[in-house]
């Protein structure tokens, strides 16, 4: 019989006494969330995504079950595990087993999906899994404006919402909260005006609007919002303020972030309270400094601080160089990859 690392009896969740102790002593878990790239496979080819740009060299791989189990020491220190990286998380054949282990560690569990993998059996399993948030991603509000998400038809994403809503209804209204994860591209900004109507149609209570944080090619700059592009950002702000107010009148929520002229304190990725683990088990501060493009790089990635398959995951988090990285970002002395990163300039509303 093959040993299943996810069923290792040593992986024991915190008992009621430990949970009570944390509440009484107000010693909350130090990490707000762990982002885990369960896979870098994806059926889509979004024109702005590094996976599409570097399709010939992209390292598509599923996370091994043993690698996910090795994240356990960090799970015990985190409030949430977000299962998503540079791929479509629902493609992983053990996605639901990963959810179960993270829940066993006492974590809330969420994910963001393109929707293509969704079907009735999967939806029924998800609503029973204990996940609290499932978001589906869009860049437009109709087939044409969402066309930048190549191979991900707009209608198929709407169908995924409908499948999940029906599964939740059949489960007595219990299941994850459904969100829209909306990427505002500057060349199709006006499409976002239809977001409140779309949310009403789908009966979705919440939408989070982000912008393109990592233009892969120089041509992608026109899709993004750089801090110095004040006129473009002001137009986006007026639009977003209007649709957020419309959604609020419906009892729904649209939250968004746009770059400011100067860096905000810290980083909106909250790297001092979060960590990213890629499909190989490499640990880095965030997803943006660890892209599996498969290209030849002259030096090892200096922003990978260890691998959970070879070192204790919590010990990696506590390494002095990793702690120094977090302190530098928090004290507005960012390392080179963070200096112009939009996440340092964004103010979220």
C-alpha cells in the first residue's frame, strides 16, 4: 500500500485547549495567509500572463502531495491558506485533499479559478469541503471585453458561477462565498461599468478589482496603470467610485486598488504577514518574485529562501535573510524587485 503523506498521523491539528489558549492570551497566528501554488498548469492563455508569453519554456507542474504536507508547520502559524499560483488550481487532482489538510490545520481556505474545470460533482464536493471563499476571474463583462482571457470563454465562467450557486442552494445555502476577481485592464476600462449589473444577474455579493501588477512585455504597459500615469488613473478612479457606489446601493461590495504617486507604507501583498510556496516547494515573499518561466537565469533566485522538501517550513520563514527582506519592505527600504512594484504604490478602497 502506498503511503499517503496527507494522511500522516503526525499531522495533527491544534486541539481545543491550544485554540482556547490562543484566544485567552491573544496570541494570534503570525501569518495572515499562505499562498500555495498547487499547480502551474492552466488551460487558458491570457495575453498578459507570463505563462502565455513564455509558453515554449513554461514549467507546468502539479505540486506533489508530500510537498503540500511539508507546508504543515506554516499552516499551523497561518490564519488562511489560499490555493492559487501561476495556474488553474482546480486542475490539481488532489485539490480537495489539500483543502481538507489546510482545514485540519485550523486555516480558512480560499482559491481563485478561471472556471473551466467546474462541473456539478466538483461543485458539490467544494460546498462540503469547508472552503469559505471561491472567486472566479474576469477581465471584462461580456464576451468581447473578456477576450483577453484567451481560451476562457466568458459564458463558461458565468456557467461556473451558476453551477456553484446551484450546489450551494442544494446544500441548504451552505458553502463558500462566491466572489468576482476582476482585472481592470486600461484598454477596456469602460467594460467595468457593467459590473454592478453583472453582480445582480449572478447574485454575487462581492467583487475585488485589481490592476495588472507585472507587465511581462513592454507592450503590456498600455494595459497597466503606472504611478506616474495620473490622467489614466484618475479616469479609472472616477469609474470605480461610481460602480462601487452603485453596487453599495444594491447591498453589494466592489473594492479596488489603484497606484498612488508615491509608495504607500509597506506592501499590499503584506509580505511581513504572508508567504508564497510554489509548486516545487520553494518559499519566497510573494508570487511576483518567483515566476516559473523556465528561462535561463545567470544566478539562483535570491528571493527563494528555502524549500519545504529539504528544510522545516517554519525555519525557512524565520531565516535572518528572509526576516531582513520583510523588515526592509516594512521600513520603506525595499529590495530591488520591490522598488517599482505597483503593490507598493497601491491604495486599496
